C-alpha cells in the first residue's frame, strides 16, 4: 500500500539568518495549507537541512511519492539543472519517486504580492505623476538566455489591472550575468528621454533577504548621491508573504503523476 505523497519545499540556501528564517516561514505556511500532507524543507546549498536530509525525513514518514517544490522565481539554471540533479541523487538513495513542480513564473499569487510591495513602497509619499515616473525592474541575473524575457513578462503581468497608473517608462537591469547591469539600468532611468523624470522606483524581484538585496540597496544609494534631485524609491522583497506559500501550493497542485511516471529514484520536472 502506498504511503502519503509528501512535499519537499526547496530553498536556495543563504547564510543570511533573516533570509533563511523567511524560507522556513514559507515552508511552515505550506504545511499549514496542506493539512495531512507531510511537508519538509531542504536547502540546495550553504545551510542545513539538505535536500537529502529532507527527503530522508519524508521517506521515514512513509512517503514513496514526493513533489519537489523549489522556491524559485523563474525557470533558469537552478530550476532546470541544479535542483533536479540534487533531488535525483537524493531520491535514488532513498528509493522514492519524485516529480518537480514549476518555478513561480507568473503565478497570480506572486504577481499580486509583487504589485502590493510596489504599492506599499509608494504609500504616503508625495504625489508624482506616472508621466514623471520610471520603474526599474531588477533581476538577480542568470546565464539562461530566457532570463530577460521572463523578467519582462512578469513585469508586464504586474502592470496589468494595477490600481495605479502605468509608469511612463520601464527599464530592466540585472545584478549578475546579464546586461544591462544594475548600475547601467539606474543611469538610463535618470535620462529624461521623452519627458521629465522626478521619481525612480527600483523594484528588485527577489524572494528572501540576502546579499543581492544589499547590492541593490548600495547601487540605489550611489545613484541617489549622484542625483539627489530625484525621488528614489526601493521596493521591498517578497519575503514570507502568505501569497508565496499559496503559490507553492498552486504549483504543487499542478503536478500530475499520470504523465510519464518516473521510476524510483528519478526526478522529473513538471515544468
């Protein structure tokens, strides 16, 4: 008789205790949303428990089928290579069947949480027209050639049906691997191009607290020192927003075991 299907929530892993704590909060919220379903958290790197530790715990709880749910914003290197390889190795050692859910992408919960963070960053500030506002969306960056398009698609999703008027211009920048670089995007945002610029909203699309957020904050501070005449606004990370946990549950629910079932020890992506 088969045991319950477990959920392996996978965090990237960070030495930042706040970021690690936010990841644990999301995993706990996922467990709360899935009563009766065994849920364990494992990290890809840096900190424990590892993916193998978490899968071993699920196996000990009677799970022979497991959905691996990576906390990843986009389908890039970690989602398509690093996580599947780590999960497959652990699954083979534990004799369980694993399928991997998709990265968040444009999941409606993540879109809503991102839009809300942007609105929160502007609450209480002096009114500036959308015509004089530039939005700078910042991605972590990836060698995956689809990374820029994924960030653009997500950004457009956050601007659709928003309560606030669409900013006059949207620029894109990346912390690593892809151009335009973060500093290049901030410099371009200051250029009036076809209208006066009074406010620049810098929105790093990040899940949890970590060094990337610090890099963005440092770059914004440097840009502010060069152009103190502009109103610089930095949008906060998603963090342990309840909507992040709901997005995990959505992606887990989309996994089908009926299609090309994996053998024991295999890890298949449901993306």
